[in-house]
C-alpha cells in the first residue's frame, strides 16, 4: 500500500484511477492490487524517501493511530478512583484503529459462501473456510454495498456463467471493517 498526497480538487481523478480513502489517516492510498500501476499516481506520490531513495510507502503517523489505554482511565471523568479498566468503546476503538492500520487497503481473500441475503439492494454474505475434514476453521460476515452490487454481480455472472451461490469458493477483494457495535466484517470491492 502506498499513501498519496492528493489535493482535494484532484480527489475525483485519483479515485477514478483506483485510489482509496483511509479515514483513519485521512489520506488517499493505492491499494496493494494496484501497486504495479504506481506510474498512474506519480504526481501524488510523497516526496519523502526512505534509505533506498524510493517514496516512503508507510508514512502514517502511528502516534495518531493509537489509543493509549493505560491513560484512558484517567482521562475519563466518569470513572471513580476505585474502578479499574477502561470503557468497552475505548477498547473497541483501539481494535478498529489497529485493524485499519494493519489492513489499510483491500486484500484478496479466498473463501466459501455459506449464506447469502439481499436487503435494500445490499448483498450480505457469510463466508467460511474449512479444513480437509470439512470442519469450519474461519467464519466472517461480508457485504457488497448497493452502489457496487449490480455491477459486481452482473460481471461475476457474465465471467463465470453462474450467479453467486451458497457453496461456491470465490476470490474477492475486500476491505477489512470493524465497527464498535456490529463487529468484524469484510466489505467486498471486487469479485
């Protein structure tokens, strides 16, 4: 993943080339899937360089990304002096920030579709991975937002000759998502 310095007036141009927005660092970046097409983003590559002379690809200020849970107790006025621990929301905010930092762009994932539901144009999936004995070793929720669902599902159907169905093993480009109330999920960007 490579971060970009994109002026606001050029954001649509960067987005049309495939750049994505990272809400945590408040910067545009090139997803790993497009790392071989960095020439398209040349004018927005940071001027900083690392010891090899290449643009610094990980210039996130990690200080802004972390939540110091040890000091969180003292900064929350509603905790009495005899209470121990931090609020659940603070822990989950830390989890969210850590996941965003660890997975700032899309990642290609191989999984089997265990369930599919459609509501209000959005497609909700349950993904699974099984071992050689057929036992589930990983499960997670995933979704395709309405804004991309029609395009992705039509292209999948055209290219594979079948609709997305339970039991299919699929390769999908997904962004890792964690919400304090709804937990972990994958947001599918491509199939």
